[in-house]
């Protein structure tokens, strides 16, 4: 059903789910269960030995989650997906599925602040080194490779820079060395397809645009099925060396044999990391995300259209020093938005409010319709001051490297009427330009 269909159709019908086999219900059922009845002892033994696939325990899989996973995989053009408890868990699993102690990976400098903290500090404590490359020049990634580099990692549309990542350029470098590119596509579902440009894995915080309603938290990994994990066994040891916890299984070899599909990355993430680390997506949250997924292609159109109108307004406003948006970058970086973004350039806008930090604070506190929250991708319009919130864990040097200046404000444009969005921005910017009583005195 999903092959060659448009995103609007995939979001509703993807993953070959038509109706519940037990009841013929059209809406995806919510399966609130921890466990599943085995047919007999042989059936149970086969499931645990991975001789056949099926439901064992909801920490590892659930029928509601299965529909969500298949639809997100279809939406991205991948072969399989694994859902987890949050986007942050997805980023963690994405790296730990290829790296172990003593290994390293190369990441773009343009990242969400929480991901920088995870990569720089938490993974370091586990013996996994992150090396940062400036994506303005794709060759920077190649310069940091050594024999224990296992993957590249980047965000499609990172904030606050909002410069589109050079997906194909970096992927091509990686494939020369059997190094997969993992792309966080949270900010650009539907409008960018990293797998089509050579990425091997896509990560999403399902909390954001795909969920879209600010009600549930979740994450996922999508296996593109387009990467040969056995081409260079020394480069990818976790997929080629025997896994003692599964009777010596070599994941890059055994999974294609069992499934007939190149989904070794997804299967290992599920049966090793989900099994051992236990960060599943609750089926209630999976069900909630499915409700958002069904309309994400329509919402993305409105998000992008509204954002473009807001950008045009903000560029002309006297109290805005600078507007940051993918299409406003010059040269090669600006050309990437045309190359990789189809149908829109996202809902995120960065602005430097004239007057610095205090003016920025006043602007945020003067907004009436926008919500001041630590989130993006909500149907509602949102605003935040990253330096004191989402990126507050970073040092001054890290903040500047990430593009977070003291006066930077991030906007996530919602799906309200564009006139109402602009009116709220206008009145708040007007307030930010007025001197405070303290300043007057």
C-alpha cells in the first residue's frame, strides 16, 4: 500500500494496516498489554531464539507501536523502524547501536543543545568519543575519521543556525569508508527525505512535528535498508562479530537471512538495546502519535507557508536586527535548501531582537498568542530564548559554536491563521522596542 504513494496517503494508510484482524476496526487499536500468549512451547522458544518474529513483551514490541513504526518507516522511505520513549533516547540508541567503548563518531556542530550535552559528556563517560565537524565544508568530516570511527551524525534542519545539512556530500564521504550517516530529521518530516540522498538511518523526536499536538513524548529510529553492514567487518564490528548474548549471532549476516530484508540496524536496536536498556515507547503514547501522524503532511504545508509569511514580515520590522531562516543563507549553504527541502523550508525561525538580551526577554514576555515553552513542532506557535533554556548547559564557547547568541530568540511557527501570528509578533516587537521604566529612570 505504501510504495510510491504520496505522504498524505502514507500517513493514513502506511504500513499495510487496513483494519484490526480481530474486530475489523478501522482506527488503530490501543493495545494496553505487557505480555502475549504463546501458542505453545515451540512457538515461545522460536520467538526468543529469533527463529521467527512476533510479540513477546511490550518492552520490545507492541501491536500499536508496530503500526506507528511501519508508517513512519514508509513516510521516510525506509524498511523498518523502532520506537523508543523519547527523541533523546532515539539519539542515544542511534549511536550506541554502532559504537562501543573505545569507538568514536563524527557529528555536525549544528545540534540541539541536549544532544551536544549527551554526545560531549554522557557518551564520553561510556568511553564513546564525539568529534565535531563544521558542516559548512563537508570535507571536515573526512578529516576526523580514524580506524574506530563508526558513524556520522547530523540534523537535517538544525536550530539555531537553520542551515540545511549537506546530506549527500557527507553520506558519499562516509560510504567510501563504510561509515553510515545518521540524520535527525525531526524538524523536517515530509519536506526532506534524507534516505533518498544517501543517509542510512533517520532519527525523529516524534514529540515534535509528527506528534504535533504537544500531548505525548516519543522517538524513533528508521532503518533505510540501504547500507551494507558487512562490507567492511572491521569498520562495523557490532554487526559482524558474534554477539554472545544471542548465541554468537552476527547481526549483519543473520538478520537478512531471517527476514529477507536488509534491516540489521533496526533489529539489533530492538532486540539488544531495547531489551537491555528498556526505553520503550508506551503504547498509549504510540496511539497518540498516530493521531498526529495522520495529518502531518497537511500541517507541514501550513507550518511552512505561515513561516514564510512571518519571515517576510520580520525582515522589514524596525526592531529586528536579523532573521535566520534556511532560504536566507547565502552561497552554497543557501543552495542546500533548494536541493534538499521540497514543499517548504520548515517552521523554525530565528531572530535577533534589536536591543539585546533585555529586549529579547521583553519580546517573549509580551507575546500573547505564542506560548513560551521548551518545544518545537507543536500545532501552536511557540517561542523561547535558547541561551537561558534549551542550550543553557553549554559553555559560552559552545553556545557561539552552535550559533546561540545572547539575544537570539527561536520561533516555532504554528498552524494558526498567518494574520494572527503576524499580529502577535508585531505587538510584541513593538513592546520590545519601548524603553522600560528602569531604563527611563
